[in-house]
């Protein structure tokens, strides 16, 4: 029996298909718009959708996006908060510097890609 994605998983899957893990600057404004819209009008169960948007912004790598990712992590609910990796925040905040709690940006990005490649396969 095939797994049937719910509406919010489908929204995340469509973004994966659209952006193809390219992390292009040209997508940044649109991704931020989707994220802001979801924060302002949260759809119950959209943790995966929010996670992808926040992760995509992390992968683009602008420190200025730390604020909106933090807002998504801390302002909606605990389920969403746990889906958005704290490591993304610390990496952006510290300009990608590694420490005992934060791996390299390359490793974190590879893990993000691997997660969604497997999630939707």
C-alpha cells in the first residue's frame, strides 16, 4: 500500500520539486514570502512545510534570515519548534563556524538534502 501524503506534506513536496535543492538567491524572496504567510496564517499540521522553508533559507545562508527562522521556530507551537533545527540557527548566527554543538554548513546542508530526498521517495 502506498503512503498518502497529507496536504501539508504535499505542499512541502511541491516546494522540493520546484526548487530542486538548488538554494538559489533568486528563490530567497519567494521562500521568505511563503514562510511569512505561513507564520501569519498557520495551517495546523504544517510542521514539515515550515521545516522545509526554514531549512531552504538556512541553506541559502543569509544571516539576516535568522530572525524569520527564529520566529517560525519559537512563535507557533512546540511541534513546529522541534522540527526547525537549532543547529541551523547557531550556524547562521556564528557565520557557519563549527563548535561542539554545531556541525559544518556542508554537513548540515547534506543532511537536509538527504532527509527530503528520502522523505519523499
